[in-house]
């Protein structure tokens, strides 16, 4: 017999003077704030505490305030790789909208003294927007990212990639608030990059305590022919439009197993178009789970049930155990 779900955990109460202190810095803290609309799949319960920040100084102050008040935090970028539980998130969700992007020469004397330009981006900037800035400046190295949803922070943490490129190929360094509350620069080789992984990736969301906060990143690019770079970016966008669904989703659900494609295995198992609760296996690309009804039409529990169903059917048919690519966060 299945065990009943654990009772919901109580909210960690923050006293009024601590809330006044952060609001005096111009940061608006909301309580029991809905999150579904801040994710690309339009699913997820509320955050106990929530604030959106648009500049890096406020992001720092907020993270440090949370530490001082023992309130675990989670940084939410574009919400394009997280499945937030229906019960929501205990602690503080910081919606990162710090969005400055700039092409520059070597930022200071510690940088290589050749003529290759850098692209500086605050961590809440859209990765696709940062990539477009590079493309429009005739710089090569990030054109693969013009169609990848989410923020620079999410892309750097996840080592996002597409069309044969990935973050680690052009990232030079990052500025971090580390797990001890110190600001540090880390070089790309210090971040243990692997396929969609880095040492910055925190499993467990707010339950993992005070994780590193990525503040900004420097990408090292190469000058090239603007028309050729633009044409490559356009073809990547066109390819995505013709092969991926437009409905709310979290992108690829499962990691491709060695030498094969998760989408092919799911399609071969007859699951294209299969529906469970409000969630459907996309008919356009079987590795995408879509929420056609948007906010309120499907639950995180539907997504999990669908993931388990697909894993069972595919394993039975082809013997392959598919591994989820998206990250589960919140209280389950
Ligand atoms: C339609 C679609 C297509 C996609 N295609 C691709 C693809 O081609 N390639 C690919 O790699 N991915 C793809 N994805 C997945 C997703 O876009 C990437 O993983 C993206 O980089 C996540 O960024 P985000 O800002 O949305 O991260 P979020 O989902 O907001 O967060 C992801 C994780 O990163 C952490 N995080 C975010 N910002 C910070 C920060 N500043 N400091 C510390 N931690 C942080 C969060 O706490 C969380 O743990 C796709 C998703 C969708 C919906």
C-alpha cells in the first residue's frame, strides 16, 4: 500500500523588522507568490517569499539578507529547466532580472592581451538576447544560443548547448557569490563542466541551503564575418521553429541515451500524443512534454506521472532507462 504524502512543511516566518530592513533597500518582498507564470511550462505552486531584482547590487544584498535571516533562497532565471512542485517552494525565490549585456575588450589587466573581444552579461539577461548582441556585433562563438530559452545564469549553471556548441566552449570566467557569502571570480576550468552539468548546479533547491549565486559572466569570442554569423544564427532559429513545439514545455524531458535519441525511443513506443492529466507528449517532438492549457490546466504531479509512465513503457519496449533532464525543485 502506498504511503500517504507527508504533511506540508510550515512556512519559515520572517519577523516584521527584517522585512522592513530589506524593503528599505527598495526590494519588494511578496509572500505566497504564485510561480507558474514564471516557468516556461506554466506549472508550479507558490513561493513562501518572493522578490524580483533588476540590478546586481540588489541581488547581492537580497542574498546576503536571506543568509543573515537563515532563509534559504533559490535563484529563478527563465524557469525553462525547472519543474516546481505543486506545493511550491519553502524559503525565498529570487527572480533574477539583472540584464546588462556589453561587448568589451579585455575587462582588466589580468585578461589575455590579444585582440579577442569579450561579451559581458549579467546573470539575469536572456541567453538568447546576449547571443544576439554578439551576432549583431559580428562576433562568433554564441550563435548556437540565439534560440535557447532562459537566462545567462541558467545557461552557465546548466552548461546549456545546442547545434554543437555549449557554454563552456566560450565562457572565460564568472563572478559568483559563493556558498560562504564571499564574492569570487571563477575561471571556466574551475567549474567542472560536463554535459548539461557544472559544479554550480545545486540539486534540491532551497533544501540545499545557501548555494552559489552567479552574478555575471564573461564570454570570450572571436571576430568574424557578420553575414556568415547571422546566417548561421538564422538557420539555427529556423531549425528549432520547424522541429520543436510552441506550446508551454520544459524543452527536452530526457537526456539522449548514448548513441540514440530519447525522442525516437518515445515515438517508437507509440507515445506521441499520449495524454495524462493536463500533460501531453508533443506530436511535434516526442521528447517534449507540453502543457497546452497553460497555467492551471496541469499539475507538476501530472508531469512526474508522465515521466514515470514513459520510462516504464520505453524500458519495457527497448530496455533503455531514460534519465530526466529537467530539474525538480520545491516541496514534493
Ligand atoms: C522550448 C525549450 C527549448 C530548450 N532547448 C534547450 C537547448 O537547446 N539546450 C539546452 O541546453 N537547454 C535547452 N532548454 C532548457 C533550458 O532552456 C536551459 O537549461 C536554460 O539554460 C535554463 O535557464 P533558465 O534561466 O531558464 O534556468 P532556470 O530554469 O530558471 O534555473 C535552472 C537552474 O539554474 C539555477 N540558476 C539560474 N540562475 C542562476 C544564478 N544566477 N545563480 C545560481 N543559480 C542559478 C536555478 O536555481 C536552477 O537550479 C530548453 C528549454 C525549453 C523550454
